[in-house]
């Protein structure tokens, strides 16, 4: 849970008043985030942003207050998926997120750029600093879940998120390609070094159904998510197909209209993991 | 072309002996690279590494000497795609690339790690420095083409490559998803700021053919590569399907066994662009 002590190794024995607890910013004093879940892969293009978005939508439908912190600074997808047109605004005490149609609070650098395709040609330290500010300087308010959409790789942003944000659990996204899984294992090993908790692994892009003959086509090879999860000793959350409807709705900024029992089940499992981790703090 | 003067604005008027020309390293003195082509996208998972690999294979089949510099330090795919088992070795004067089955010279951080899935938890400046070393400290020898496989994003590595390596031309890879194209446009705008030359845009993952009924399924939306290329005022190189055979051969490390007339045509177009750019220097 996102108390400032949660990442401290002596939290269980100290009185909670040690000097290493950083003072809360004004924005943090106005926020109460019960669970922080980061969506990670290491590999690009396996659907981290889709999984983050639909996880948010499913948790919202289950009655939770949800936010998304888009930590993919140079390749942000979240605002487009939700069709956000407004820009994030600065209030006296911090940055105000933009609300999606159904009320999900979103912060992304693309909500601060003039044009959505303007590039951000920044080196790692600047990017890392911005991600930290998305945690410290945003007035998130009351949230049951803050989902963090991580960029690919095991560089600056994942390092900074795992070091400076009290992430409760990780959702790992992979695809059936062995090549993808090799890179995803790098991310899992990295997160293990940071003693992260794994809520589980989602195998995305597992198959597609031919719209004509309904044949199930395994375009990226034989699904291996369950085996991969077991080999990495993390829970298996389920398998998702490539669904052209989801692609179309995401491109149209209408992801909130997508219905998927598969995503709902994954969201329920993530919710169960959170409750198991901090039973008193999740509603 | 990769002369040290090629990126200098006064190259056409000076005598070539100005003080800003960095001294060549021992490895560079042993290398003669005629054309440097970087494969870029901005977006992850659209097939940069597949396009880089098959471009290398096609150029090799056309009789050229080819190398690949894998600049995706935290998510390197190239060694696995080519099934490389040997490690890169250090000679007295520099790093020796590993040769693929058909003789493509490859350098990748994954050829220097003990296990292919060991993570590299490095911040941007360290990663950038390594990519520069792959240019200055590798004994590439005689090459007609050095292809650079860039990571996603517009951060440290693309910045360093465009700033410190004399890239002759860029191949941009995208997919039909509007979401992907929005991010790809960021990369194109970035490269434009660095006055890069665009050899053209490849639209990957444009469709898949149902193995049962042969229906062409456009899983990521209606292909728009030609339109996208025109909108960005860069040449259009062609469209590629998702081919499960290529995925399987890449996962098996046997990409060199893949035959594709589509890739050959793209390689011929890239070759034509290179010849047009530096007619005297390409064989």
C-alpha cells in the first residue's frame, strides 16, 4: 500500500516517525490512494496499455475509484485510447488529472503537449523526474486503484517507478512469442531484484478468431503463458485474444464501450490479490 | 555515408582536416562501413527487429556484406532471431562481432550477458555510452551495410544514435493501428529535427491470411501505410503481413531460412535509396 513506509525495510519495527519518511507534498495531502498496480512487460507492443486501460475499465465497473498514471513518456497511448481531448490543468496545489467518460482519472504527458504527435526528445533523468512528479505533484484525490502503465525496457522509468513509488503489485503482460517471453523474463528478474510483488501474468495476443470460418489462429505461436508464469513462479491471470473490436474502439478513443468477460475475470483476480495483500485497506 | 565529416555542416567547403574531426579508434581504422541504415519506429512491438533482420538477410542474398548493431540494449531481440550461441569476444583492438549462419556480423549486449534473459538495469547515460561504443569500438571490418535496430521511444538511444553515428538513412516501421501511427509520427518528427534522411516507411502487421479459408484479416485495422507515408512526406516502401512462419523461424533462431519476395523488394528499394544518396560509395 502507498504509505511512505511501505518500501522501508524496518517499517515493521519502527514507530513510523523516522527521519527518512519524506514529507508529503500538498498534492499528496489531498490524495488517498489505496492500491498501486504497475503494468509491466519489458517488451514493447504486447498490449500493456490495452491491458492497463481495460483493467481500469473493469475495476471501475466493479465500483472502484480508479486512476491511470501513464509512465510511457515518449510513447504514451492512454489519452488516445480513452479519447481525451482536454488538457491536464495546473491547480494551486498540484496537477489535476483529466477524467475519462466513465470517471477514470488520467495523467499522461500527452495531456500536456500541444499536439498528440509532438515528440519528447528527453534523456532518461528528465523523463524519470517527470514520472516521479506524476506521483508527488498530481492531486489524485480518493482512489481505490492507481494503475501505472510502464514503458518497454528495464531502463530509467521502470527503475524510478520501482524505487520511488510504493507499488503494491505488478501485472506482467506477455505474448506467446518466445522472443517476447525472453525479454519479459528480463523485466520479471528486474522486478524481483526490487522485491516487487507479482499479482500475476497475462498472456495477450494469444490467438485471433477468423471472422469468416471462426478458426482459432495462433498467429504468434502456441500460447505458453501458463507455463511461463509457472516457470517464473508468479500467478497466471489468464489469456486474451487479439480482438479487432478492441483495436477499433481504442483507435476511436472509445475503449470504455468495450465489453469483455475475460478482462473482468483478470480484474477480479487483481482485486483479490490486492485484498490479500492489504486486507484492511481495500474497500 | 559514414565518414567522420558526413554530419558536419561545413563538410562541403573545408579541407577535411579541421580539429572537430574526432580521431578514429583502432577498431574504426580496421573498419570500412559504406552505408548506415537505422530502423526506427518510436512504437514498440511493431516489428523493428523482424524488419531489421530480414532486411539484413535480403541484402546479404543480394551479395552485400552486412552487419547489425542491436541498439535495443534493454530488450535485444537480434541474437535470438539469428540463433546465435557464441559470445562476442574482445580482441586487442576492439570487440569482434559474432557471425550468423550466412555471415551477417552482429553485435548486441545479449552476446555479452551470461544468460539471454539477464536484465540490464541501467539508466540512460550508461545505455547511450554502450551504443556509442558499439559504433566506435567494434571491429566491423568491410561492410556494405550496417543496420541499426533502435529501441522504442524517442529517448536516450535514438538521440545518441542520431547525434553520434553518421546514419545515412532511416527505415520507419509502423502498423495499421492509428495508436501506433500517432507514436510513430513522434519518432518521424524527432528524426526530422535531426535532419535525418528517410529511406521510407514499412507498414508491418498489415494483415494475416486465415490458414483455413485464406481470408485476409486486417486485425489491426485498415492498412494506412501509404497514406501515412504521404502525410509525413516520406517514401512508402511497402506492406508486410503477420506471417506465423516468420514468427516460428524467429523463435527457432532460423530467420535466415525465411523466404519472402516482399522483404526482397523492400531491401531493393533501400539499396536504391542508398545508391541515390552516395552513388560512388555503394558497390
